[in-house]
C-alpha cells in the first residue's frame, strides 16, 4: 500500500512527444483510472511508473521515495498486462509462484536441481505454497492449478494474471487494459470483480483503459489524458458533470455530448442559432462560445414549442430509453436521450423542436476551456 | 470435388446413378493424385526398398546375378572391429558436434540479439562458413593444419618460450605442473600432426564440423528469438527477475523450445551425414579413427563396388536418422509446444 506521486513526467520517442509534463498525486489505496483515446500516452505513463520505460524528464515516487533509478523488479509493484503475459510453459500454480520464487529464494536456492539442497529451501517453498493456495482460493481458480495457460479461457487467464500480481502483496497494482481481450459480457462481470478486489485489498490501483465505461464504473478518480497531456483528474461524476475541457466532455459520456455554436451578446445572454437560451448567462460578453449539452439534457418537443426546430433523422430504441438523432434547421446534428415512451410521439422523419435544459448546459470558450462564469437565473 | 458432388445431388430422380457418379468422382480424385504418388514411390520409397533388399545380398554393380547371404552384412557391421570403429566415430562426431555447435549458436544468437549496432556484420561473419562450400574450405583447413608449414602449428611454435607458453601451460594455477602441460610438452617435443594423428584426427574433424555448423544454428536461433514476446520479459522484470540468467531460464530458454528441437534434429542429421571433410582431409584414417558412416558407404558401395554391403550400412544409417526424427516428432515436440 502506497501513495504514488507523478511529477512533470515527460517522454518522447525520437521526435515524437508522448507525454508533456504529466503530474498526478495518487493517494494510498486509491483506484485511479487513466483514460484516453489510443495513442494519448496513458500506457507509456503506466510503463514509466512500472519502470519498464525510462522517462526523459520528471520523477516518480512511491511512498514518498523516488524510484526513478530503481529497476522494475525493485519497485515492488505488480502489473497485469493486456495480453496477460503468462509464462506459457508453466502451469497456473507455477505462474503464480514465480514472483515469490524470485523474491524469497536466493540465487543459489533457485538453481535447478542443486537449489533444493540449499539450507532453508523447504521452509521457503512451504511458505510459497501456502500463499499461492490462498490466492487461488480467493480468486476461485483452485481447480485450474495444474493447467497451462493455453488450456484456459480468456477470463481464467485474466484471473491467473491477477493472481500472479496479488500473491506478493505489492505496494501498488498497475493494470494495462486488462479487460480489452474479453468479450462484452465477461468484461462487465470482471469490471465488478476487479472493483471488489480493490475494496478487499485496499491497495493502490492504477488502471489504464480507453473504455470510458470502465473508467466511470470502477474509478475513485478518473484521469483523462489526451495527446500527452493530462486534462482533468476528478471523480467520475465530476468528470461527467463538470468537465474542465471540451475534449474531456467529448470523450466521457456515451452517446457523445452535443456541441453547438453559440454567441454571447453584450448583456451576457446566450444565443444558439437564432434562439436565446432562456435563463442562461455568461460573464464573458460579446464572444463566440460553444455550448455542450449532454443527450439527456436535450429533449424533443412538439414543433410549436420554444426551441431549435429540427427533423428526426434516426432513432435507436434501447428498451428503457431511446436515442434520437436530429438534424437542426440551423445546421448540425444532435442526439437526444429520452425515455422510450417518447417513441410514441417521435420517430424517424418527424419534424420536432429541440429544447435545451439550461441548467445542464456546459459553456466552453473557443479554445475549449470551460467557462465557469455561468450564471443561472430562475427561468 | 465437393462442389460438383453438390450439383449432382441436387439433380432430382437419380437414385442409383447418383451413387455411381459419386464413386466415379472419388476415382477421379485419386487419378489427380496419381502423378505425385507415383513420383513419391519411384523417387523416395522404391530406392529405400531396393537398398533394404540388396543389404541381404552380396550384389556388386554390373553383376548378372547375386547371392542371398542373409544377415551376414549386418553381422559384419556390428561384429567386426573396423565397423565398430565406424559406429563409434560417427556417434562420437554427432555427440560432440551437436551440443557444441548448438551451444555456440545459441550464445552467438543471444549476443547478437543484444547488440544495437553491428549485428548484421557479426551475422554475416558467422554465417560465412555455412555459405562456403565445405569441400573447398576443407582444402584451406588442410593447408592450415599441415604439421610443418601449416600456420596452426607455426603459430603455436612461435609461442613456445614466451608469455604465451606461460599462460597456456596453466602453471600459474595451483596444483598444476606447467612443464607437464600439453602446450609445454608439445613445445619440447613436437606439435600434433592433427589430421595425421589418430588421437587428434576425429577431434579436428569435429572442430571443423562445429566451425561450419554453428553459424547455421545461430541463424535459426536468431529467428526463434524474434518470436519471443517482449511482454514476457516485462512480466519477468515486474515479477522480480533481476539478472540475465534468471531471465534466460524463465523466458528465453522455454520460449526457444520448438527452435531447439528443430535445431537439434537438423544438426544431428547433418552430423550423421558428415562426409566432405573426411573425404578431403583424412579418408577415414588414420587407423579408421575418422571412418564415419557416410564415408564407409561411399568407400564400400562406390569405390569398392560392394553394393550389397554399402546398402546394409545405408540401412543402419537410415535407422539412426529415423530414430532421431521419431524422437523429435513424438516425444520432444509434445513437450515444447504449449
């Protein structure tokens, strides 16, 4: 168990900058998810924390101790790889045993054949067996002990990889997209299982994924990365409700947030197209802004209602709710998420009006920075 | 074929003709395979069969008739001392060349693989003996190993009485009498005749065999190394593997298992087949110390026209190779594919 401090980490491969000074303070026992599109540098950051990659600048400390010059094997952290990286020639039991063999046995005791005659070998091996049994019992893979990884399903391999990571009680767990090789159903299941494991172990988890659903469901805090920059680190609900950057708003949330072009007039009133958003004001006056509206904050109404006229071009029925894709008359396309009962009124081809809930509209400036100077007035 | 069968099946009201058509198609399929099967029989199987039959006779090329002599040829091979020497020389050659050339090949491959620069240069250098014609190279070795004018002995002689002798006589080690060492006694007396000395000839032939074979093994291992997943090394580092030996034991060596089986099989078969160096340098001598099987076959069946006896040696030879191949196929392969 340890806190991990990441300070101004920079990394470039040749002339390509992958990380431009990323800093995060990860608290002891926290589950933090690094999320971002592929190529944003999140895996590289994880590998730098692990010690598998050397940063060009900045430093990493674990338990307030700098580890930049420590080899991966000395950092006492465990990692679960995307491909699981199990040793294919070893059985499940032997795979889980490896980290303990490497740490508890001396070089002489590890020697083939001769090692077992070294003093203390048996006691250590008995201890290792106990620990391995405990882990396999916890993970429910006791029946697989003598199988090789090639004979296991994806989910089982995943569990073995987790077992190999947790058997030596590391200071922190690093996970590099551990669920991306599983099918959709198993992924949802393992999501809950890993979150549960974290609660039980109370160890620091640093988890990398490109799947924002994983980030939102598992994390204590989500760190959104893009193009080598850390955009925002916050709780899942804050990242969703109060994104500080338009790129965060666009990345988090499915379906994607609707972005509409808007103007702020001299009095602070906001207009989208030719419609004034009632009850919403911005302190930055006389500028062009962008208005982000989550699909659930955007509802369809009768054509006579006050709002932006549109035509429904597509609808998706998900059972409990429905997504409506609408083409605005002022140009642009938006998605509205409504209760599926709305399907009785609106279907593809209908004319309708888009109504924006001003309380849940997010304002961004032209550069994509969040405008916090949103003033609400009772409508 | 299945497509046509499907078409025929769809044709209605053709109960009996349908079956006839199906069996005709099966016959046609065999007909298509016939050229390949015929060639396989004529070129591969029949000669082995003929050799096996002739090995029970005293046939010589050009003879109108032959006498069946039962297993006498085999009794000679396994009974007479000169042929026991042949089996011994062949086995010794294989047992020395295979492990040493594989060890060196693996070592060179690991070293080259760890290089960031010049790896192509080293690959080319080590691969040179493989590309060179061994017969031509044997002539070069013949010159180099000449007892008096060969540069091997000339250079060894240069070292006598100098620091080289002090070092190579190992007198500086505790409990070693430098004056009794191989180098010092050779300096005082004479350096070996190498291929002309029955105690050194087989070792020299083995040395040339290793020199020639290890570059090939190195290339095979280099190819094998590219197939080791990088992530396993990373996992090993995370798991606490600190030194190269543990990394080799945990990841590299097991992952190279299939390559090793292949390399061992190929090298063993090629070592059984050693011929050109023996023919060019020693002709099986001195005192039959380098009388390997391939050379015996050549000498008996071609030079002395004892085709029956040569066939018997060939069959024994084939037996050895088959044993190696089947061991590889059915025992070892199962344990290296995970």
